[in-house]
C-alpha cells in the first residue's frame, strides 16, 4: 500500500510537470504568433482588469498625493527654471506648427497621403506592473476597443519605452524596452551622426548593470560619437519614424572586433511610468 | 465550521486583494524595487496562503482550490505565460502543510517556513522562465540579484504583517 501511494505521488508530479511545460509552450507560441490571445483569456483578463482597478486606483491616487507633498519642497526652484524653458518652447512650438502645416501642404501637392512619420497617439494610464523579475511588463488601461494593436510602440515622457505585447478588449500588456527575452521585438533605429550621416540598425538588448540599451552588429565606417541621437527608423512595420529612443553613451568595438557596439542611454526614466502613449500608425 | 463562518467569503476576498496589491506595490515602488540590477518582488499572495495554512488549526479550508484560482489569475493577467504559478501556488500550500506536521506553527517557525516557500516560488519561476527563454540570467546572478533581495523584502513583510493578518484571520473565524 505504501509503495502504491508513493508511485501515485510520482505519477501526479510527472503529469503536473508535463502539463505545465505543455501549457507554457502553447502560451508562448500563441503570444509570439497570434495578434490577440484566445477569447477566454481576453475575457478573463478584462474582468480581472476591472477588479484590479478597484485596488489600483486608490493605491495610485495615494502615491500621487504623497509624491506631490514631497515635490512641494523644491517647487519654487523648479518653477524658476521652467519659466525660462517655457518662453523658449513657445517659439519652437510656433515654428513647429508652421513647419508641420507647410509639410502637410507639400504632401498634398505631391499626393502623398501618409509617410513614415505620421502617427496618432492613444494616451493610457498604467494600472499595474507584473510582479516578476523575468518580465518587465506593465498593464495599461486601453485595449483593442480604443484601437490598440499588438506590437505598437509605446512612449512615455520624451522617449520610447516599449511595445504592446498582448491586447485584450479593455487593457493591454506593454513589454518594456528593458525586457531581455528572446522573443522581444527589437526596434529598427537610426543614429544621426554629427557629420550628418545616418546609420541604421536594430536594438539588441538591455544591460541591466548600467541601465543602457545596447545596439550590436553595426558595420558602419562613419564615426559615431557620444551624444548622438537615436530615433526609430520606421522600417519594417508598425513603428513610425522619428520616435526618440535615447542618446549614444558609448561606442565600442564588439567582442570579435568586426563590428561596432553602441550603448544608448534611454530618453525616459524606465523605472517610473504612470502615463504612457501608444503610437498608432496610419495604414 | 468553514461553511458557516465569515472565512468563506473573507478568505478569497483577501487573497485577490493581496494579488492585486502585489501588482500595485510593484508599480508604485517600481523605482526602488526594480532598481537594476537587483530586483525585489513582493509576494503578498504567498504570504496570505501560508498564513492560511498556519492559522487553519481546527478549521480546514479549501486552500488548494483557491491557490489554483490565484495561480490562474496571476498567469493570465500578470505574466501572460500560462502554466507556471497555477502549479507553484498549490505546491506552496502542500509544502507548508507538510512542514507544519513537523514544526508547530508560531511566529519564528512560520518565518522559516516562509523563507523556504519564497525560495521555492522564485526558484521554480526562474527554471520555468529559463525553459521558455523568457530570461537568459545565469544561476549565480539569479541568487545574488533576485533571490536574495526578494527574500529580504518578503521576510520583512512577513515580520510586519504577521500579527495584522493573524488578527484578520481570527476576526474572520
């Protein structure tokens, strides 16, 4: 009898392991291939997302009030600095508007309906973050019903922070640029050097120790120096052109000495995300 | 009697509250918890389940069923990778139940049991993530950068929350 019970336990463990691996493999495959998760999962996630807001909204509100008190202390100094910046910005903005208008007219002139730089923005709030060390992932409160589609780029502050990895009806998951997994979609970017040349490439990963994005396998001869701006190139899919990724922090030869490797300082603080913008390209 | 007590509704409500608090804590304190390279993960759900076993005493509760439910929600809503926590959470309940047969549950022995449980949760999720290529972290980096800070955070949370949670359980009974 004792032996029987031991065998039964072993069988249960092995069955559990097999089922677990099967489920994981299937869900990873679905996540990588399909544009939306299965209907049951979507439905479940929508309901859980609604329930989560009951907890998340008061928690985020509390956080807002606490941080506003602590920010009150250096408000005066910040105000002085910001006033100066605002007067400069107004001028830039007017010029920007004029240029955008001119650009639109010129496009109409040559009957160009949409170019790589055109996109509309969906603003979303971050509900919660995945409590896991393996996935740098946040959940936002806009989904398919607001027009979010899988793989769309997500921005916060002044720069790119990640891409939409799963879309439900009323919420979606955003995989941050700091995520290092194999299936992460790497962004096609371009570096504009000081000499006016552009270098195209693909982001290759994230170095957690220094908090920098890496870009590998560059075989360019043009010199890339510190401070050069990195923006998305708009090549190969749903990402529009011209989203700011960061600035070059360091340019080194790669491990085998054949190509160049770049370390990029992200434009936004990736740790602290509250409001994000999903960029929707017109297609 | 479990069926007639407030526990019947109180336990699941507390469980899901803890589940959502995990996410909210990770979001609110993301600057401090996810400061690279070391990462601290809050596991309040596991704390709630372990406390369920510790304070169960003479009122058996369907902990495994609720652990599976919490695991399903965690997998689908938080990670999107189905099949990890759905097995890990019930395993934690089972392991804790086996351990308290040998050690009588109190504050200090509970701390030790919770230490073991968090180690199991983190280790199994690490193995699962390695298998499906969610991470490329090496074993030693896992020990230093994830397991150690996570244990520190969760044991501190245990110390702070043990007596309040015991109060809640006594009230629910």
